[in-house]
C-alpha cells in the first residue's frame, strides 16, 4: 500500500485508542517501515536520477534492499513486541502491532518488489500474486480499493476521535495521502 494508507488503515483496524500517545504510536507504526524508502527516494532524486531508473535499477541494489528490509522484518518486529509486552509498555506494543500490520499488508500486496519479511532468519521474499500498484498483478483493482478503504478509515477516525489533536493528525495524514496520490499520478503515470 501507499505509505500514508498504512497509517490510516492501521488506526482504523487497531481499534479505539484515545490517549494522544497511543494514536501517535499507531500512526508512527504505520509509517516507520517505509521511512527508509522515503530516504532512498530523496537521495536518488537529489542525485538527479530519473524516475524509471530509481524504480527499475537503484531500488534493487543490495545495499538499498538491506536498508528497506530491517524495519519490515516481521521477525524483528515480533522481537520488539515481545520486549514491549515483557516490559508492560502498551504504547510500544501498539507501535509494534502497527508495524506488524504494515508488514503483513506489504507481504500480501507486493509482487516483485517485496521485502525480506523474515530477515535475519531467512532471505526469502514472497512474491504475492497481487500488487497494490502493478496493473499486471491486479493493481488496477487493488489501488481503488486502497483509496476507498483509506477514505473509510478517515471517516471512521473522525467519528472515533473527537479530540482536536487527533482530528488534526487525521486531517493532516489524509491531506498527505491525497497529495501523495496526486504526486504519484503525475510522476509515475
């Protein structure tokens, strides 16, 4: 899924968390696994690399793949969650639960561009038959579903979180999501 959609959907899925720190943990957990990807993209653009080269060549370089895989490792996320549970740290547990939800969604929605979700235990990459973006692997079906579910998540979040701070975060994330979609349409279509 597109990065902001992870945070929106995770907030809807993980239920009613009201303290601002809990909401922030869920949002952060939805975003953190993709932070290396955003850094990668910024570096490539600053170096003047063309869009096609970024996603067909640079993305698959081993050093970048290692950078992407660590925060997407369900093994490392589970270890973090176990430590959070042991330490009785519910905010951290929410963060790791949100990261795990992100990882499972990515596992199911990446065809040939997925992560090593079981690193460092395994270098296996699951090639899902479905892609969130690739039309050759049902991206033309999945992307509209992602947009619809993200819109529903915004509505649900608005109903669930009457606090101004939480609603402001929700509105900001929704604006980022739709701005990202416009950016993607302009850059990649």
